[in-house]
C-alpha cells in the first residue's frame, strides 16, 4: 500500500508515549504481513469494549508511531502506521476506526488509515479521496437482553 504523503516525523512526543509506540510497533508489523481477513478478525477482537477515540487521541497515537519508526513515517508505511496507531489507541483505552481501501479515481492507489470523529486523521488528501473497503470501527455497546 502506498500513500501520497511525504516523510513526516513529528517532534515533541513524550518519552512514555514513544515507549508505548515501540511496544505496539512489533505487533503492528506482524499484523501487516497477514491477509486482510485475518487483520480484520484480530482488530475486531482487540477493539472489544473500547469507546471511540477522539481526533486528538488518534492524532497523538499516529504521531507517536511516526516518531519511533521511519518505516511508519515514510510514504509506504501506511499499513503498519495505521495498525500501530489503532493498537496504541486501544492500549490507551480507546479505539480509532481503522480503514483501508483504494483511491476513488485514477491512478489506482491503495491506502490504510485511521479515522476519528468521522474524519481521517493526519492525512493530506481530501476526506473522500479514498474509498473505505475494510473498516473496523468501535464496537457498538451490547444491550442487555430484554425480559
């Protein structure tokens, strides 16, 4: 997968946040090697019980991943970056919506990203530039059974 963004290395990420990002980087890289249906299955299990992340929380997670990994900060690191940011949000007790899909028009371009509050986080392209094919959002709260 590729992304049209340039190398983006944030500064000022707190040490503890960098440590947490390094903790989820390994699992994110392992997940990125799996087929899409397996990635979805793992993320659906991991997201259980987590409320939606705010845009600020999701941006902080994305920035932390880019700060600790040149691969994630680079133009071809969208899949491990998005997976790592989603996992880092979950480590913090929330869940950012994880998405992947192609560009809406030519040329074909596949991408993976996270969303919060209904908008892509940290992306330079317009909101409708990519079509969402696989989406793992926060789970709906389960309702108690009716009696």
